[in-house]
C-alpha cells in the first residue's frame, strides 16, 4: 500500500454521506472534556473532526477532540475520526504498539492495516468492517528522550519510554502547563521488562556478578578469563547514550560503582541489534531487553552477598530480578481524540495483557508460583539468618508458606514514604478483581511484609506488619465485599527473608516488600 499523508487518509463514504445529508437540525449538547463549559444547539453537520452547530450565539464550529457530544443528533462514536502520533522507545514502538493496536482493533470489531515507510516509521489505519475509517496512527520509533520531547512539543499524543521521566523533564512539562507528567493520570505502566546481560550460547559463562558487569563494561575487566571464560578479549555491544535501555543500565550498574563506559565498545541502534550481534560473536557481551533477547544466552545476576537471580518472567513480575524495569506510556495534559483515549484505556486493561506477551514483554497479569519454585529464596533465608533469636520466626514463616502458592503481585512503597508506589496502586484493583473469581473461594490470602536489614530488627518486624496490614486495608477499601468472600490476614517478618543484597541500594529496595500468598482453607479437628 502506498503511503498517504495523514491529512488525506480519511475520506470515508459514511462520513461524506453524513456531512452531505440535508440538515435535520437535531438538538445536541457539546461539553468540554473537563466538564467546565456546555453549549447547546442544533447540529448542522459533522465531518468526523468538527461539529458545526447553530446556537443562540450563532453558527459555530468546534473540534470533536475538545468536547463530548450528547443528544439525539450526535453521530455514532465510530464516526469520530482520530489522527495521532506515538513517539519514543524503539522496542516499544516496533513491537508493543502494533500488538496493542491489533488488540484494540479486535475489541472494536475493526480492521487494522499497516503501511511502513522507508525511514522506519509506520502508519496504521483502523476501519470498521463496513469500510468506515476510524483512526490513523503514526508510530515513530526513536528513543525515550525523543519521545518525551515530541510529547512536550505537541508532535505526539503519547511518548513511549523504557525509563521513568526524569525530574527535569517533569519540571519542563509542569512549566509548560502540560500537567504533572509523573502523576497516575499521565504516567501509565504498559508492560514489564528485564535488562538482560547476554552472551553467545557458545560462551561457557553462565552467571556474572553485578560488580563484574560494571567492571567489564568500564573496560577494567577486558578478558573473558577474568569472568571464568576463555582467554579472549571481551567485545562490548551497547546502546546509544540517549536510549532508555542505556540509561537504565548506567543507573543500575555503572553509576553506583562510580564507573563509565569503556573498553572495546561497539554502539548499535536497537536492543534487537545488540542481541543479533552478541549471538554471532562468541566473545561478545551486551545488554538488551527481555523482549529482545532472541537467540542469546542471558546470564544469571549475582549480588555482592552471593544471592543469584536468573531472569525469569516471574522474577521480573515481582521485581526481584535486580535489573527489572517498567515500561511507560506518557500523555500530556491535553485533550485526546476518542481513539487515542480508547487505545490508552485498552493498553492498561486486563484485556491487553495477552498482547503484551505476544510482543515479547512481561505482562502485569497475576500469576502464581508453587513453593517448590521458591526454594532458592527459602534457602537464602536460612543462610541469611545467623541470629538464633530470629530462628523461631523463620520456622513459623516456612510453616505458613510451605502449603501456599505465591502470587506475582508484590507491593512496594515510594522511597521513604508510607504511600504505595504507582505500580502497587494499580495492582490493588487488579488483585481485588482476581480474588472475586470462583477459584479463590475457600482460600486464605496472606499478606506477608518484609524489610531490609537497616535498623533495629524488632522495629523492622513491626514496620513490615504495619505495611502488610496497610496493603490488606487498601484491598478492602477497593472491594469491601472481599472480607466475606475470602479469608484475609497480614503478617510481618521484618528482615529475615532477603531476596536482594542489603549491601546495595537496589538490594534494599527489593527487600522492602509485601508479598501475597494463597492457600486452601483446611479445617482440622
């Protein structure tokens, strides 16, 4: 299909018919999207983008993006044409957004047609099965910084980012009158991902410490023999400085060690390109996304305390894999067209989670893991507890969990705050909905709180209990009926079960959590 300029994409026969019909002067009310102003009159015409009405103030034309229409004369929602751009992180633009558009099209019972251009951008058309055009979406894959800049400048309806918006970016949006970009109304988590340290499958190395990752990518370790591999120079494959993947890597691994990129560095322009290069280089070492790992071998990550975590979907969902990252879709505080709004609502819904998996990312649906698969964390708890005084608590915890399944939902709080973080707030609703399902009847749901090892152990235990109770109460506030449907309780075990190394900031953050466990209610006489 040839590429057609967006302004010319939609000349629908249905819209032409609607606009060409003699005026039937049906009454309508147009209300601004914030509800502050309403205007009533008789609808003269509608071309898919603009309402023309006759009111007491005279004939007026108003953009459909700015108002909601109510009344007998309003056109059906599918006739509200949307044209918008999505810009930002390349992996999200090339992999996730097309899947979300296909899923959104299915929900609307609409067809989706894609036309790719020579420069990597892609145009999508949504049309009803009757051929009526509904939306034109242009996707511009670049990087997280460029996406947020396009959003700020009004050149995109959404920015895609593989990192959270920086403080200075948030200030710029606020100063421009475009809202609080980090607020839940504008910052949306659409998928989860893990930053994987990858090698060729021909390389014998299976695991690497966080410290050695930093030393290797800074050039201070330059030979595979220093990592337990062959006597060969390490070839490093990295993303450019403006990519979200690179920024996450720098923030999690290089900057905490006071190091910078160095050594035999080869810069490539996408996560997929890193995977391809490493897969074909037995001496290659790179970092890429979980969704883009392709035919590489991902190394398990070992912390400074010896805890080792392989990159699995469950470990990423619980954010226990130390290089987990969240993937974002941002919007500015501007009016959105009907299908831009619809796509956003779909992207964060439970319906979209299958599309997230098809794109190769980790979704936010709640999954369960048996106690057998949690053996490593229980072994770590035993090894970490050298204080005999806490051993009875450890026995009690293991006794509780041994007949339970762990749910992937893991609640964390804003740093230094009693407020649930952004992901946890959305997970409250997701968990509340799950527990209403019939397969959770006759279940006991236990919220188990843990802390890092900083401070007094008894105070930490009390804090973990308080936070577990806080999560439980948030769930009841979301759906009070749950108290009569499932058994709920909260427990706190403080610092006795670390899953990250308390010697590092990342490890301490991972350890501060509230887990969710489910087990059958068994009556014993």
